C-alpha cells in the first residue's frame, strides 16, 4: 500500500504542482496580458485624441482657405501650457466668425456622428473613437472655462467668435458648453429626446450666430 500511497501522493503532488504552475503562470500572465491590453488601449485613446486635435485644427485651415486667406502658425501659451494657434490676416466679421467657429463645428459634428452611429459607445470596444469623443468634449469644457474667465491667448477661438458676432464671450462659452454637457449625458446613456434634440439645437443655434456676425 505504501507504494500506492506514495504513487497517489506523488500524483497529487504532481497535480498540485501542475495546478500551482498553471495558477502561477496565469497569475503572472494575466496581469501582463491585461497591462499589455491596457497599454494598447491607452495608446489608441491617445491616438483618438490626437485625431480630434488634427480635425479641429484642419477645420480652421479649411475655413481659412475657403475665406481666401492663408493660414499661419503661431506659438501661444495657455496658462502654463505651450500650444500653437492657427492664425490668419484680419477678415470681415462674418468670415472671422466662420474661421474661429470651424474647430467647434468640427467637434460638434463629429460627436453627433459618433453618438448617432455608436449609441452604446461607452460599452463599445472602440478606444480610438472614445479618445476622439473625449478630446472633443474636454476641449469644449476647457474653451468654455476660458470664455467664462475671458482668459487665455488672444487668438483663442471663443474670443474671435464673440468679437465677430458682437456677443459677450461668456455667452459664447455657454453655447460651447451646452452641447458638450448634453453630449456627455448621451454618452452615459441618457436617451431622453430633449437631451438629444437640445444638443442638436444648441449646436445649430451657435452656428446660426453667423447671421449676426455677417450683418
Ligand atoms: Zn481652434
């Protein structure tokens, strides 16, 4: 019996060893697989945010060319952060309104497309789109804050919009903030049609100020 017991004992030892090995390997592998995935997802999120920045700036550039002015680039600072601004020669208020608004129009249109084509974006495995969406929302929040405080570089979009439309800059801040808040609610699953259409109306309403600027 002793050999059998020994054998049994060895078998369970072997099994136990194998289980421990599997557990150890799993324990070692799981976090590294998870962190590799986290790393990839983070890189994709950042890529999406960079895409958002590129889209915002290229909208200004496209509006510049559409207005017949050549865009320039200028280093500016936003608080402690060095940044750049797309600049242009002075143009009529109507054109200035369009050029300064173009970045926000791009963000708001892209978010509208994202929320319409991906109503469950928050639960979707789409890190690039999430990064893009987050950039658009956070940029609007940041600009709204700058507009309320009337702070930041003179080239800031909200100042250009406010001056060309002859509206107080904080009002422009509110027009930028409203769709960002409503789109955030939509992202977190609020399907209420007042929220959805309120967001769309705020976006269109902000763009309609172009009539005031062009007068
Ligand atoms: Zn801009």
